[in-house]
C-alpha cells in the first residue's frame, strides 16, 4: 500500500504542475519556485509532515520536499544558533542533495554527449 500511496500522491502533484504549465503562461522556472515555496509554507503550517506520513515519498521527492527540507534546516539552525541560522540552516540541510545532484550531473555529462538545443 505504501507504493500505491506514493504513486498516486506523486502523480497528483505532477499532474497539477502539468496543468499549471499547460493552462497558464507560467514559465517552468516560476512553477519550480512556486513548488519550493509551497513546500516551505506547508512545512511552516505543520501540514507537510502529516502528509509525508500519509503518502510517503510521493510527496517527499518532488520540489515540495526540497522546500520543506530548507524550512526544517532553517528552523533547526535558528533554534540552535539564533538569527544567523536563517542564513546557514537551508544550506546545511540541503547540502547533501545539492552535492549529489552536481556530482551525478557531472558524471552524466561524461557518459552521455550533451547537446545544446537549437
């Protein structure tokens, strides 16, 4: 049942994003910012953690999860370090994921032949 819940939740998020891209004039970059910001706001409101418990990775993997990770990191850093935590918490919490994306992207560019769009 975990896989089913993750599938429908992730699929619903992706379908809503696709509708936004198809039916509005929003550019993909702005939709991505909207998703990260939404994850942050949902984390702040306390809605995101119960959602993760209910549907698992279906809500944790998309960009909503990245926004929530940033929020959780900032929240912990502010509690620990005070005001300066606002600036360092998001970096600390997301460093492993961002580093992995950079490393794997670099490795993929060596394996595959990247081409510019014409």
